[in-house]
């Protein structure tokens, strides 16, 4: 009885693992239908020249870029703002 029960559990685990593996792409597509590569290409195609240029010309940005602010090799520029304001299009 114990051996039969163990075999049934192993069989069930195998079936569940196969089902999850088979449905993985469907689940990921359901979670996020966006294809990052296509989205990136779309944004590049729709980008207008010189969007955000004013930011790149500020003294604060130039100091950060030159490394004189914080003197760190790992400096990170973080842009925040409401959705749709153009952060994605700044180059």
C-alpha cells in the first residue's frame, strides 16, 4: 500500500511539473502581454529628436555626468514622474 501511494504521488508530481512547464509561456503572456523587445523598438521608432535635451544641458546633469557630484563610478540617474510624461523617450 505504501509503495503504491508513493508511486501515485510521484506520478502526480511529474504530471503537475509537466503541466506547469507546458503552460509557462501562456502564464507569462497572461501576466504581461508586452514583449519588451517589440516595446523598445516601438519607443525608438516613435521618439522625437531632442526630447529631453534641456535636461542634458543643465549644469546639474553635466556635473553628474562628469563625475564631480559624489565622485562615484557607480552613479545612477533615476528619472521619476507620472506615467506618460516622457521619461521613456529621453535619450
